[in-house]
């Protein structure tokens, strides 16, 4: 799916499928209601899609190819893959980008809404035995408060934060930490929406 907003072209990028607990996803909504449309398996998990947003246009006199979130990536161990039923049989991040005509080297910016593994795992990959940024020429944008929260390894949600997904971004010099709301590029704003996790930000494109 592709749409146009102002000077920017937006394309949905499928990065794979996985399963999460249906009760956690629907909260106070009774299972008898959501199970009709999203039937749970024997472990109460429902099918979920991981999607990124590809944003293309010009800013500051040059072409920008921006990716919002990167899915779970390919680095998860067998246990995590089994728990979340990670499935790349139909689509994955790099394959979907290739279908959209984009190579990893062309991506100029990656906006990570937050650093949970299913949103930022594709930011890095294993190359010749080392974990390196997937997009070698991109700047990765993260809220300072989310970065600090991820590094504190809070007992409540530490399982969602895997340092190999984001630590290499700092080591490579590609990390841009942002303090609060900002106009990142012309007509692309980052809006802080604490709640799901401290320091989560979302792009507002006008």
C-alpha cells in the first residue's frame, strides 16, 4: 500500500509475522469478542503482522529514504523464535524493501519508535561474526529517555530489550538521540507518546 502526504510518499513494508498473547493485545475486551475475528492457538496467541513504514521524498536539498521501525530481525535464538512463532516464510524486511526498489545502503534515516525487539531487531544484523547496523549509511533516531530506559534493563520489561539490537548503533556513530518533540525533517515531526513505554515517539507527517 502506497500513499502520498505532502511531498512524501509512504509505503507499508511487511517485515514478517509472529504471535502474541491475545489477552495482552486486547486488554479488557472479553475473549469471546476478539476470538471470533482473531482465533487464538492452544497457547492463547493470535497472529500478528510486523510492519514498517517507508517514507521517500526530498529534504535539505537531497533525497531521503526513511524507515520507521525495522521488525524483529534475524538474530533471535531458537527459543525466542518458538515463543513468538516468528515467521519469515512469506515476507521479511530486506525482501520487502527490495520489492519496493530500496537497498539497505540507500536508507538515509531510521526512526525507531522505541527499542522493543519486535520494533528494532532489524536495525542490526550479523555479518562475518559481528553484529553491525543493517543500514550502513543511515542515521538512527531514538528518544534519549527511551534509550536510557532500555539500558537500565528494568525488571518489568527487560525481556523486550535486547542490546544487540541497538548498542551497535552507538558504537558505529550512527545513533542520534533526541530530547523531546522535534521537526526532524521538513513536515516530519517526532511526537513523544509515553505510555506503551517511556520515551516512545511517533512520526507525524504533514
